[in-house]
C-alpha cells in the first residue's frame, strides 16, 4: 500500500508497535492538529490503519523504510 507523502510523514512521526497502537496515537494527536490539510492526512492514515492487520502493518513499514521490520 502506498501512502501519500503527508500520511507517510505522520506514520513516521507517530509509528508505534502495531497498526492499532499507531492509530490510537494519531487519534490522540488529532486534538492538536489544526491545519485542515494535516487533519485530512491524519484521517486518511487512520482509515488505512484501521483496516490493517499486523502483517499488513509490518509490510507497510518495511516498504516505506526499505528496511525489514
């Protein structure tokens, strides 16, 4: 799965041990995100994270970083 650059940046900022944990951190961060474009990117990332299992999340991290998770 490819992420737009803003979603990728948010993933790198808020990545935690799993998709669910990362989604929880991003959701908490939404309270402090005031820029409409960043809020939209966070919402898009949340939708993607909520549909991921552990294998998907690990594969995404490996693909995005180029380093095996």
